[in-house]
C-alpha cells in the first residue's frame, strides 16, 4: 500500500516515476550495522519532502510498523539523495521493506548495488546489549528488503562436518558467558516431541564444539521423518538460545547453503538452515 492508496495508484501519482523503469536504490551496511540507502528521486518528489520509509512485514494478526528516515542530497549528484539508519533505533526482528515516500505516496524500490563487504566473516560485537544484525537483500519482484535479527544472546554456528554417522558443529558464543553445565539441546519439532542433550567442549580458539550422534535421533519406535531444532542451554534454569548463523552477508541461507546427507538406518539425515537462518537437522523416512 502507498500512504493513501495502492502501489499502482501511488506510482501513477508521481510524474515520471516509471518512465525510465522502477526506482532503484543502492545500499550498504558497515561493520557496526549502519544501513545507508541512495537513490535518484523521480519527478514529483522534491528533495525537501523525500523520505526513506522502512515498513515491517507483519505476522498474522499484527500491524505493520513504519520507520521514517530523513534524506540528504548526495554531493555532486543532483536529484540523488541518501538516507541513513544508524545503530539506534534497534528494529524489531523480521523483514522490512524499503520504500520512498514523498508527496503523499510511498513507492516500492528495487534493489540495486548492495555493498555488504563489511559483513563477510564479521567479527562478533563485544558491546553490551542485544545483538542486532541487518542484511539487505532482493525480495519478491526484486524489491529492496532489510532482514533484521535481534537476539538477547546468540550462538553463531560455524563449520559443520557430517561424517561417520555424526554431525560435528563449531560455534561461537556472542553475548553469552560460558558456564559450567551448559548443554546443547536438540528438540524434535512438534508438540510434546522428544529431546536429546549433547555435552559441548571448548576448542583452542575459545569457541565451542559439539557432536550429535545421528542414530540418537532415530531411537523412537518406529523411526519417522522429523525436524530437529538446535538450542544452546547456558544453564539448567536459563532460557534456551537458538543456534543460528547470522554474522555474514546472507539474508536467506536456506536457499544458498545446501549440505550433503548421510544415511542412518536407511534414513537420509542432513543439517540445514531454516528460513530464519537457524540450524536444524532433517530426518527423512526410508523410501518405500
């Protein structure tokens, strides 16, 4: 929706907005998480009225939230503006669409150049407070989107090794102090599903390593197809933390990172990342 109508009405209301194709915005994210957007203004929107609008994609039963960013002219580029989303405010976790607002309309924006070099092999932040991650990506119809994660504590999955009927995972704790008695919990998806606990160990770099014997996920009789989600349990009384991979430039890892499978008692078993970049294990039922 535009501010006062549909996307089609909003676009038509701005003279020249589609004469040279869709609005295209370039963007970048630095190592601190500052998000910068640049784009050329269409006819009908003046420099002084142009704003970049971030609109959340609401879940069922929720209302969309808008965050408005002021724009400034780009030096030496007449008609081109820049908007900046600093580290604060911390956006809610989810997907945010980038739009251009002005003159009473909010126009969709296509994704142009995305400079995400600062996010590659990102070093975990050491500052206090929740972890906030922002990764721009091209969504449906190439619209510029911003994927946001906000975690009070985080366990960053690293290398995965699938061999000899076991999955070994290396990970790093971010904003979570290692405590005696910490464990890894595997919980089968679904109400009242079984759970499996694994004891981690510390590696030479200060990270954690744990190994899941995959046969343990097939102990239920009869074994069946299932999805197992992985959590970090800092202590017996602390809230569990989803094990994920967030600290790089991949917004939707499920479509990009595809791992090989191994066979355990006739089942195909393999790790994968969910649509939220959380680490899980899939167990497929035997053929026939």
